[in-house]
């Protein structure tokens, strides 16, 4: 007797019923909790500042930080912050400082990294060690000597004081450029030298164009840091017409209190441009760091 291979099976296997109330793994729960906590930590201060910017002085003094404003269309604080805080002039001073600081940082940092990586000299290890030491020394501890140097050049209360300081103290940018230059083959330099190119021509026509991801990363990080800095402009720019957007908000704090509703409105005016630029260019930051880490 032969078995028919096409015959139906004598027994059917019952389908497995889905498990009811399946629990998420502990790791997944902890991941979501950490993300939720981080989101609250970031958004809660912004929400408090935004709510305060829409309140009247009476609502600020009589309510709590998370109380809702009586009028959601109250823009009087923004008008006060923009006019009394001289925000337009502050934006102009900040743009001037940003332009020269970022441009100088890109040029000086890329040239420094190019010289360290491509040239051999006796003090090379010493220079690298000094760069490392400079990153470990807090900038506040050297401000007295730095102020005396800037004052000796008669640059205090001029916009060139913060520009020189931002250009000359950015060791991180040098390391970012150095990481990218090390990924560029030396054979390109040798081929250019065979064609009669000197060191500066190699830097200008070969090295610098290949540093676009690093330049984008440095521009964004340096720009945001300079844009938000308060200490250096407050220390070196004493005149009211030379104030930046960070020091302009300080005008609303007096010896008998602070106008927190105007300060909050000014803070929103300062935050919005940075937020827009970061959201539009964030992929350059991530791509720049990723390429610098993998090359």
C-alpha cells in the first residue's frame, strides 16, 4: 500500500494565539523614559520663558512660572525688548563680530592644522603638547593677563577685542581641521609639487577645498558659541552702542529688580534665529562629526 503525497493531512495544527498583554523589555522602557526626561529638561525652561514673555508685570509678580498669560497676543514685551534694548544695533554688532571671528577662525585654524600635519619641524611635538595644555586651562584664570594685553593694544571698548579673542582661543577648531587634513592623501601634495606648486598654492587649491565638511562644522559650532557668548562682550565692550544681543538683555536688570517679562521677550528674540539656523543646518553638524570620526 502506497501513501498518496497529495493527500490532506490527518491533523491540523491550531494557530498560536497572540500573547495578550505582552510587556515591553526593560531596556526599551528605560530608553523611552530617558528620552522623555531629556525632552522635558530641554523644553520646560523654553516654555517658561515663552509664557513669561507674554505676561504683564502684574502677572509675572503675582503668578507662578507655569501660569498661563491672560492675553496670548500680548506683544508689548517684544516691542519693549526690541526698542529699549536696542536689539537692532545689537544684531548688527553681533553680525560684525560673527563675520570676522568665524572667517578668521576658519583661515587661521585650517592653516595651523595644515602646517602641523604636513610639515616636519623640531618643535612639532611641543606645539601639539601646548595646544593640549591650552584646552585644559580654564579661560577665566587667564582673563586678568588677557585683559592687560588687549588694553595695551588699546582695543578695549572696540569690536576688535572680542574678534581677536574668538579667533585666537579656539583650539577645538584646530583639532577638527587636523582630523580632516590627516584623511587627505599626501600623494596629492606630492603631485602638485611636481607641477611646481608651492606650499601656499597646495593649501589654497587642494587642501582648503577638500575641507568643506570641516569648515561647515566649525562655522556652525563657532557661530552658535559666539552668538550666545555673554562674558567677553560684557567684559570688553563697555559702550552702550557696542552691545551685542547677549549684553543687550542685561539692560533690563537694575539694582532694584529685573523686568523678567522684557528679558524673556528679548531671550525669545535671541533664541529664534539660532534655532532656525540649527534646524536648517543640523545635518552638516552630524555629518561633519561623523566624517571626522571615521576618516
